[in-house]
């Protein structure tokens, strides 16, 4: 895979050494490269339908209230997810995925 961002980073550093690119620009490009590397290391977030959420909860012997604490949501929200009335997204979905992979001890 061709990594144009890494190439740009190298060029920016070279140009910075001779005064052609500001330190601020180099810092911005470095931050983008670190973000790209982080995204490559993180596991992909999978959608989780209601039945899978209920099975996950049961697998770890968690009540809806306990799962709500893990994902920092209300019990009503957990119930709606399990009934398919709503779908988890964002940080809550990442927490559910982590819980599925690593279990509750990952948060202790």
C-alpha cells in the first residue's frame, strides 16, 4: 500500500529543516500520521443488533442496569437497543464491541 501521508511527512520535515515549512505545519502532519496509525491498530467497530446485545449481556451475566453503567447510558436505552427500537452508535458501540472481545474485566 502506498502511504502518501508518510511521504508528505518526510517531505515536510525536510522542508522544515531549510525553513520552507513551518513547525506548525509539520506538527499538524505528524498528528495526522499518528491518527492514521491509531486507526490501523484499532479493531473495526461492528454493528450490534438487539439480539446480539442481549446475548452479550447474558454471556457475562449482566443485568440491563449493569450494562447501562458500562456504556454510560440509561436502562431505557439498553432496553430499546435489545428490542430493536434504537441502535447503539459512536462510543457506546465501541464499548459494546470491546466488552464482546475482552469481557467486563477490560473496564476494571
